[in-house]
C-alpha cells in the first residue's frame, strides 16, 4: 500500500490483544500482497490482465470491489476504482484495511483502538476513562501547524481521513477525464464512523472542488468535513463544530 501503519491499543487481556495485533499486522501485509498495483504477480494485477477470474481471487477482492462500486454510485461517479482505464481500487483499500485491523483488535477485547494508515485514522472505544481520542489535522498551507483537532467524545467509533496535495502532490484523478483533478482545493478532511467511507468521500469531494464537494458532503448522513482551498479559505459542514476539541 506504500504507506506506514501505526497502532495505539488500550486495555483488554494482554495475551489476546497481542495475538490479535499480530493477526492485524499479518493481515495488512497480506492485503499489500493481494492488492498491490506494483507487483505483477499480485491477485489484483493478474485480475486486471485477465489472468485470474474474480471467483479465483481471495474473497476480500470481491468485497473491496463491491464497496468501491457502492462508493462510485453514491458519489455519482466522482470516486472510481479505475485509474487511466485500469482496475485500481487503491483509493479504498487503505481505509478498508485499517478499519478491518482496528475492528479485529476491538473484537479481541481492547477497550480503545487507534489505527493510523498514512495519516488516516480509525478510532474505536476510548483510550481511558473520561478521555476521548483526539486527532490533529495537518494544516496544508502552514507546514507543521494544525488546521483542527477532531475529538471522538461521545462516539464509540470515529474515523478521520484527508485527501489533498500537500503530502503526495497532484495524485487525485478526475474520473470523468482520467487526468489529475484540477480544483480550488488543497485538502479535504472527512469525519465519519467508518474509515472505509471517510477515505472514499474525502477523495471524491476533493475531485469535485470546494462548492460541489461541500454540498455533497452536507447531504451524507453522519459525515462532517473540513475543506481548505488554495487561497487559504476554510469551509466546513454545519455539524463539524461538534467534533472539534
């Protein structure tokens, strides 16, 4: 997946949590092997070349492609699992795999879980009594600064995902043209219960641009967002204030 994952796990029976953590890490490595677009022998690469049928792949491949198809429908095509005409579900795999790893640890008895995949975070439970998880959102205009701090207070699950150009440059594609998305935005941060969707929605909204993206994000249930333009204008959904802290 070309990124770094980190875990912050609290509570639970140490032995069970340790085993679950090992399983979660192994699962992430397996996801990279299966879904890599850089490995000619990965199941995804072979599927894209027609060397494998979907039913011959691991069940997770069909699961991810179906989730990607849902994201494409719900975003009216602004999210896509194709890149330059080739099958490429990269835009959903990272969030999906991080969320899956977090849920594995929670199911093993951890009382608080934070899984960070390349800056996108899935939060479950709490880090301690009366202590919510908090996630800092990097300021894309002022390196080293924070644009906001998101609090998971009152939520058993919350995810924070950011798409933009400050870290990786121009890499988000406009599915209608197949070329780099040209918008007035430098970053979109989405707050939602599940990282799978938060990651997809941040990517889609960035491709839309600030006006259309904000209107669309406002229409989604249980979703809040922060959008920052190249002109350093900050726009946000109406309920984002309740998640700041």
